């Protein structure tokens, strides 16, 4: 049997903007440090994602050593934003209302120009809490601006199986996972309940039901029917398409590519 390892590690600093791969990242109480730490909201404080604005897929993000956020996009000047300005305001992520802090007018103007909508950038306060769905979590579990859970895991074998069914293969980043594991069979993660990566343990909370974001090419922001059309033919249940698993972590620490992954349950 092949050794099960952490193959890739991804972080997405701004919800629904581009992320990137890392060799190692720290894990805090909400998940990977700076993962979904910022978010774009509309004038009413509702979260904005690629579901409504596919061009968000074209915006690159990078967090520097001092916690500053660099935004880059085609035809736009680079913008570095630091800190936050003003009083907190209520913003909405799905059914959750969270108090966030505006980053500032320069970021708002930059994003509004590129996306051609009235929007602003907010940051999750370090002293704020957003609980994970209590149907799947303990009362102490928390998450940042991610849809619902601190981590998303997909096995490389699952993507390979999907790509073998597609006329045009898709990259893993279409599915925006945090953790990619290698060394198991396709969809083995569906049967896991608890795993350990390095010294950190994770509870496998629930399968991830997929929205339309995987149909958006992250290189061009163009939509197509795939890969959801193919996934629908064999990964559909209760009128939802499932691909990957949502995880909740226990404790804090460090994750690094190449760490062994142990299935505990």
C-alpha cells in the first residue's frame, strides 16, 4: 500500500479570489493562518463570490510577512493594503452575520473598478468568532470567511479519476481545496471520519456539495458546463454534487507538504 502523504497545501487569503500553494503554513483556531481572512461584500454587506462575479477568479492575492495583502489583476496597478480603517460593520456570509472591519477606500475603489460593481473589502477581526455549523461541530469550533468549515480536503486520486472521464482535464484549483492528499484510491476520503496530518488531528465533518465555481476557468474566468456535468453523472446524491470533504481541526500547529497522513477512523 502506498504511503499516504500531504501532497499540496493551498491558501486563499480573500474569499473567492485566487489563492496559492505553499510548502508549509501555520494553523490557528480558524484554520490556515490568513485563509479567507478578507472578503468582498456589496453595498448591503452581503458576501460576493465568483458565483456572481466570475472576474474575481482573475485577482491574485499575496500576504507578506507583516500581514499586508497584495492585490494584482490584469490592467490594474498593484495595490498593497495594510490594517483596517473605521468601525466594524455587519456583513453576511450565507446565514451568518459577522462584524468585520473595512480595509479602506483604496481597496474598495480598486475592486469596484475591476469588478464593475459597488463593493468593499473587509477583514475578519482577530477577536471575533464565527462558529462552525453546530450540526457538525463542537461549540468551540470556529471558522473565518470560508463557506462553512476550516478545511477542504480532496485526494489526488479523486481528481485523476474525474480527469480520466473528461475530454479536457481540469486543475485541482478549480475545486479550491486546502489539503490535497496522495497515496489512496479515488474517493477513499469519503469513508474517513478522523485523520492526522503530522501532529494535527482533523474530524471529517461532511462531504462538500459543489456550486458552480468549479465551472469557472481560473485562468480566464470563462464558464463552461464541465466538470459539473460529468460529476453529475456519478457523484450526485439528493440533487447535490459532492466532491471532497470538509474538515474541522483540533488544536493549532504547522502543516507541511510531505507530512504523513494517517487515517484514524
